[in-house]
C-alpha cells in the first residue's frame, strides 16, 4: 500500500514508519523539518507546516493514498483541514488521539472506548474536538476514519515521573541514590505504559481493515500497576534502588517544582482496556517488556542528551528535608 504519515519523525511515528516499511508498504512522511529525523534517507519527505491549512491541503491534494496516518491533528480545525485534504484521496484515515480525552472522572475501571470524554485540560479538549469533527464525517463522506487513543507511550522521550513528568533529571537522580517524591496515594493510583514499537503495530496493521472503519481503539499494554510500583520497576530495570517519599499533592505543588499539568493526569487512575484493538487488529500485542523498554529508552536518552544532572534541581531535596527531616 501507499501510506502517508503526517508527522512521521516523532516518538511513536518513527516506529510506525519502521513497521510500515518492515511489512512492505511504500511510505512517505509529512514533516516540518524541525524535529529530530531518524528515518532512512530513502523515506520520502514532504515538507509542510500542518497549521498552514491552505498550503498543506493544496499539497496533499496533488496525490492519492491508500491510507493516511495523522499523528499531529490536535484540534477541530486540524481535523477539518484533514477532511478537506484527504476526502476522496485516501482509502483510510487514521487519527492519533489520546486517553487524556476521558479526563479524570471515570464511570468504570478499566475504561472502555465508550467511556464519556470529559477532558480536563487544553490538550485533551483539543483532541475531543478533533474526534468530534471526524466522527461527524465518518460514514457520511468518502473517507473511512479510525481513531486510536494511546496512553503513555515511551521509547524516544525522557522517562516519565508521576510528579515532574518527562523529567530529564530523573535517571540521574536515581543513579545518585536521591529520594523520589510521589503522591501519598501513589500506591493506589493506576498507570499503563507501552513501548513505541508495540504501539506502532496497532497503527500500521489497522490500515484499510473494514472492521476498523468508524471505530475508536485504546492502544495500551497488558499491564496495569500503581504509580509507586512504576517507579520501583524503573529502578529494577536499571539495577537501581528506589526510595519513594509520599506526600500530599498540595504540599508537592506548593513547593513550586512539580509539573502541575502532569499531576492533573497522574494524580488519577489511568487504566484502559485493549480488548477491542486486539480483536480487530490481532497483530497488535505487547512484545517489548516493561524492563526491556525502559532500558532501551534510557540508552536512547543517554545517546541523545536527554539525561541531565540532578544537582541543580534542589527543590525536591529541600522539600523532603523540610517534611521528612
């Protein structure tokens, strides 16, 4: 198949392109040319700014594609532009959304794809608006649409923490034996992670499958664990001890160094089913273990300068000394 990946050089999309090529597809990517690009030189690159809608649409309308995977649609306007660009020119349009669209107030856990979408931040609300535009168009036009919702997907980004998000000092902090702040309910709050190579299996193998048309799917792994266990498992994967210090979220945020936006997600449960994607895309499965994925990610981060010294980040140690002694 002739496949276009819009935004093809990111954390997940790099693996998607690799998987598409592995299974024999003809792949092109749309890039701005400002992101790290690790794709082989023979992958065709189409340079365009996605937000310049008239130019982007005119450029896309010059060709036809068997399938389009859109990794960088973040709003209703982006979705409307994609519909103008690809309707009648693509056999299948797959949009990357996120489980953040559900917000933090779940009717049931684990959450299924029909969970009400009550996003609590701008990113999640933008993705909900994007999905709404696509859902209204799905089945009404000549463009079959599928929406995929990953959770935490890692591989080419700093290792995430509950309190400070994608923190480049996290691994150095562990290596130095520093204590790690978590919320006081971190032993209870759930989390799921998936390596990018496994996430790519869902995107690459759902293409042009009629059972996927008009449907939305979670792209998540098989394991659920508490945030406290997540940190311990990162340490175990790297052969490092992890000494957690639980504190109320209010005390952590008052100290001024936490990532308030990430805590708005990690302070709540994140537990989602993957039954639907496994049913309709049986190639999708979790092949990369958590431990192996963490080790690969840290090696990547080390090679690309994503691990920095924890020496200058003093607020966490100061707060621990103040509260714990």
